[in-house]
């Protein structure tokens, strides 16, 4: 009789979701049958039961559960386990009966006495007489039967197929005589054909076989629910079944990974199964449990990948198809494969990782040979040859040459699918195998371009071959321009200049792509590498023939902001960003477009595009894009006063790429990180950032100007104004020399003015900031507000008040919360000097709120330390939140918002174009609705847009 358990033949009651016996799932029917068999055997009707199942199907767990029940029922338990390594040990399994932890001492002594053997000591072995055969199997069988007369006897042998032949002979004799004995013999085995012992036993009416199939989807859900909450188990059950095929061991490993500390740490927080180290270990444990042939088959599947099929696997392993068929059946029954392919992609990597380099090479060479002889396309065979690393056979050379012609399209296809490593492998192979020098140069240029987007440092190894190709005039204009930008990025200005000079003027009818690359490179160099740009311009001027228009005839590089709003510069930047494609669009053009938006103070649009392109870069594994976009987002956050976000993104940018990959451009994220930590008051962290090693060539670029500026502000914040003065003056000298002088990109005059004020040079500071204001013009809001704030700090008290009022208006429109908080601090101090304490107090509260919201800890702490006691009538809810404003009309909210910012009634009237009397009437109604008595009690925690709308 055969009873199945699991996917095939599970009673409906087992799938209803009720708890299974002793923590087991979908094994209740088998447990019930075994208990009945035990009961029958205790009455003198001996039983033999065989549990058969795939790898990790729960056979051992079922045995242990039954053993516990047998002992609890009063039966004597003798247990043993077979192992391949102990098959040569005579009576090895029988010995376990004597010395097992579950064997009662009296039973061990009785068996020893009945068989005439010395009872083994703890950890000992059978006597020499037993091991030499003086006591044969028959005597041991008689001893076991004699032991059953004292009470019910249960004998279990796990993995009995690995038992030694002498022990199997004892068990065979025993099952012949078990019919009227109080003995139950329980054996387990895998899916291999039954042993002679089992085959003979199953012909008897007192024997039964139970087959454990994988769990059903419902069973997997029940197993998950034993340790996860019900909702998590319900969410994860379908995915868990798809990954494990119902294998209990693998399912429990998924639970362990789901509960392991980490991003998905809360009990089953993930919507799907979490695969981690526990699952990988469980997969490999299953493979090793299955024996050498199963492991060899799994390795063949891992190497052959999509080409794995039974017939090819048999040839690959040089075994009979039936052998492979058995191994594939065992793998599928264990939930590891479907149709000769791994269910879990990570299994293939784990299996290959176990191989030595020599083993992997040999297996890949074997796969390449078989696939080639089967007529598989060279483009499919070449991957195996590349993985093998060597192949001297004539057929391999033919395959390599044939595949080289197809490598570029295959690389482009891999890139489109986000398989960067595969694309690089194809391009490297093609450039090595290509016999045409011009085509090899083109492939190398493409390889450098692809690698640059993932790791700019990796692309540097192609600089030498590309420069050699340039000398031989094998590169197109576009390829040369990309090489120039890479050389400049990595701080190799002389080589970049030589590359540009060797290219010469564009030929007549130069293609549009080459022209675009030339224009982009000129613009890029003029903005970020002005020294290289200047050298190239001088060389071009000297090379002009007499009578030519000179350099002025070339397209001028627009390095200065050209207005805000919907200016041509902004519209052009938006178009570039809309068309941007990761790995196709030059990153230089994306950065230039984003900086156009920054210079035009279109911060919201810059932030939008950073987020949009970051998402695409993540999907394409483009680390260079990710690093640069995080850095740019940090710059946007700094201009909006979001200091915590700026610090986070700048530090993330520094870790997205290695220092070598950042090259001289590391000055940008480094400067943003220093700026943010300094403004927050985290001076130790800022000092740590400034102590990092930087490329010397960086100081000759615009990145160096950014770095000096950030360092200058750190010196200023840590009370070293003379050191700050030195940095800001150096920046100013270089900005003018390099023709980058515009405050919307590098406001060095304002920075220098702040340092001059600290050393007592107020007049010079005032002239500098006035020059900066004249250069800014009327269009800017944020930068004009910041500059007017500096001017207010060097103006007399009478001028300071109206200036600060304009500063507040501009900074609110510009969206910079940090600079707005500082402006409110200055404004509060002015009102305090003028004796308007209520107004000063209200303004300081607003500054306190802003400092807290933008994570400016140092400014917040200073305000808390100097805050005046509040009026007794004011409650915290009145000056920390604005919920009460909901009861006001729109007009009343506008008046209240401006009054809370410290504006006089006359100023409010002018701002809203209403009379002073109307302002007073509105305020009277506001006081009554909010149940307050004076302006100082108005809530300051107002939504920023209320005042902006006003």
C-alpha cells in the first residue's frame, strides 16, 4: 500500500489552513497512518513502513516527530542514520542502536546479554568479535526480537540506502520475522529505486510506503504563517512557492531571510519573499545532499544556462540519458529547477562560485566545444570561450573571428537591456580579436565610453591606445572629443590639449554629431577647465592664416547666465534634459543643462530633472550619472536651504564613485558636503571632509574654485577670517583671469565682502557687494536677496531696515529658507535696537522655526540661547503652529501673515494695495477669531506660501 502526501493526493482537510501535527505541514495523513501502524505493532502485528521523498522534503522531520510519539507511547526506540562515508563500517547502523542517545540503558544491556556482545562504552564500538563476524546477522536479529518481548520496539533508520551491507542483512532478517512481533521498522530513503530490503518488504502485507511530495501553494502559506503574521504569509506565499517549488527546507530559509536584520527586517515586511544568505545556503545544502551525480548535473546546468537540455547534459557529463533524467527529476522534485533551468537565478551564481577557476575554465571550454559542433551561432558560443579564458583548438579561432563581426551589435543589445558587464565583455573581446586597425580603434572608443558611465576610473586604461589611434588619425571627431573630456576629467590637461591640437579644425561638411561634440567640449572646457580652454584658444589663434576673422568667428561659449524665466537658455536646457538618454547622451551636456537651470534660479525644475534622471541611472547601473546627479541635487538643496538633504546627497555622491573615478570633479561633491556641514554647524565633519586627499590638478579647474569657496566659508564659520580672506581673494583672482566672472555662478564678491567685514574693512566690503548687485541685475530673486542681505550688514541702521524688508521679500520668492532665517535674525536685531521688542520677538520666532525646518542646528541653538521670554498671554500653540489660521478669510490670512513677519500696517497696505484703515479692520477681526490681544501673539508657524501669495 502506498500513501502520498503533499501536492499529489493531499486530503482536502489538509489544505483548509488548519494547523498540522507537531509543526509539520501537509503530513497529517502520513502521521496518522504511522500511529495506527505503531498501535498495531504494539499488539503483536509487526509493521514495516518506508518513507520516500525528494531532497529536503521533510523525511527526517517526520521521522523525528514520529519517534517522539513512539517514546511517549511507551515504546523502546532504537534509531540510526545511514551515511555514504560510513557504508564500509561493518554493523555501523546496528552499533548506533547500542550507543544511541534514545536507547534505554537496560535495553542496551539486555541486547548485549542476549547476543553475547559486550555493551559498548560511551563513544565506543562493537567488540572485536562482532566486528570480525563471530556474531552473525542472524544472532543480532534474534536479539532484537527478544528485546521486543519486553515491550513494543520501534526501529528507525534514516537514509537507509546508505547503511552498510551487514546492517542491512540484519534488517532483512528482521523484516522476515516481524509478522507476529511487537516491532515496527521505519525506514526513509530518497527518490532512487528501492533497495533490495525495501523491495522485498513491500511485497508483504504488513508493509506500507509513504511518498512525501513538495508542499502545495497552500502548504507553503501554512508554513510561512507559523513564523510570520498572517498578512505577510498571505503576501509572500505565491512568490515563495515559485522560488521553492514547495520544498520545506527552502521555504524555512526564506522565512529566516525575511526575519533577518536589514532593510526588510520586520517580520515579513516585504511584499514578496526575501532571498538572502540563508536561502543560498539551503540551496547549496540540497545540492550536496543529493550526491555527486546530482551536484555534477547542477554544475552543468549552471554552465550551459539556457542551452541546458537533457540530451546535451548527458553528452556534457558523458553519462547515459537515464542518469541525467534521474538527476533532473530529483532536482525538480527538490524545487530547485523547472525544465532543466534553475528556479532562482542566484542558484546559478552560487553553483559557479563553488568551482575553482580551473574547473570553470574546463567546463566552459567543454560547453563551447559541444555547442559549436551542434551548429550554435558563433555569437552564442563566444561567451563560453571568453569565460574559458583559453582555447587553442582551430575551431575556436574560427568562432572568435566570426563572432568579432557581431560583437558590437550584441554589445548594444546588452546595453539596451541594462547588461553593462556583458556589453563590456563583448566589446573587449571584439577589440582584441579585430584585425582591422581602424575598426579596433572604434571599438576601443566605444568600450571606453561604455565603461566611463559605470566607472570613469576603468576607462582610463583605454587612454593610451586611444591616443595612439589619434596619432594615426583613426578616430572621428566625436571620439576625440570624448577622449578630451575624459582626459580633462582625470586631471591630465597636457594630454587633453595635445589631443585637441592634433585634431585641428573641423573639415568641410563635418557631420552634425561631430559638430555637436566639438561645441559641447568647448563649452565644457570653458566652464570647468578654463586653463585647458585658454591654451586651446591660444593655439587656434596662432594657427589662423593671415586675414582670417580669428577666433571671434568661432561659436562663442555662453558661460554666463542669460536671464531667468523662459529665456532661450532655460528652454534649451529643458530640451536637452527631455532628450537625455543614459549611456547615450553625453553626461557633460546634462550637467551643463542642469547648471543653466541653477543659474536661472529654476530650482524646482532642476530638482525635478535630477530625480527623473536619477531613477533612470539607477535602472541602468550608471554610477557616473548617479554620482553627478546626486551632486547636482545637493547643489539645488543648498540653494533652497535644505541643509540635511544637501549633506546627504553630497555624501552619497562621494560614495557613489571612488575618488579615482571622480578625478578632479571630486571638488564639486566635496565642496557641497563641506558647505552643508558648515552651515549646519557640524564643524568636525566639515574638517574631516577638508582633510581628504584631493588631486593637485583639481585646483586649476572650476572644481577647485568651488572647493576654495567652501573652505573659505568653513574658515569664516570657525572664526578664522584671514584664512577665509585668502581663499576668497584667490577665487576672485582666478575667476577674473579665467573669464568666469558672474555672481550667478561664482558670487566671490559677496563671499569676500563677508570676510572683509570680519577683519574691519567695511568700506571695501560695501564696494564689492555693490559691484555684485550691479552685475546681477533685476531678474534674480535669491541671489539678489542674498547680496542685499550682505549690503544691509554693512549699512547704517536707518538704511538697514528697508534693505532687510526687501531681502525677506526676495528670499521668500527665491525659496532659500536658510538665508531667509538669517535675514530674520538680522531683522529681529534691528527691531530690538529700535526698541520694538514685541516685533523683534515675533521675528526671532519666525527665524527659529525656519532654522529648525532647514536643519541649521547651530543657528537654531543660537536663537534658543538668546530668545527673550514670551508674553504670558501667548501659548506654545499660538507661536509654533498655524492651525488656527483656518478660521480666517483669505484676506485676513494675508494680512495676518504679513503682520506675523513684522510688517507695519502701512507696509502691509502698500503690499496688498489696501488702505491702512482696512488693514486695521482685518487685524481686529483676526485678533478676535484667534482669541489674542496683540500682534506679538500672532502664530508664526505659517505656511510659507501665504506670505508669498500676499
